[in-house]
């Protein structure tokens, strides 16, 4: 999915970041459990979570982080209401690749 992040431009949000990491209990059981308990999202709900993030990302301010040598980094902390009707804070981390200039999601997790 390509999403527009105000002030940064188009960003790549790969479903694999959710299905292979954040929502996958075999890869990271703590992240997966946090998403399931806080928002009701499981691995089969990756597309729904992506749409939720895309719909709300520009309601929140991006905070730039130090360049780690690979490109411009920033985070966006947002509140999302999940499929279970509960609301939780979700941190998204992004990088604009130094060479390609492509912005992509690097991490997503429920923040307590």
C-alpha cells in the first residue's frame, strides 16, 4: 500500500511488515499479543490495520529522529480504534532511504 504522509510524501507500507512481524505470533509473540489484546487485530486483519493507519496518520505529527546513516527517520505516534472498539496508541517508524529516497515503514507496535 502507498500512503501519503503530510510533509514527507508518498510512503510504502508493506503488508509483510504486519503479516511477517508485528501481527505474527510465531515471529514476535509480544507484538502480536499486544495488537490482539489492545485493538483486536490478528494476522488475518493486516489489511484492515493498514487501512486504519493510512486513514489516521495525517492527524498526528511526525517526530524526526537522528539519521542513523541509512536515511532520514521519523516516527508518528497515533491513537487508533481497533476492530474490537478499543482505542490504543500505536507507534509507526519510517525511514527515507538515503540512496533511493523511498519512504518505508520500518516498525509498528502498540505503545503502552
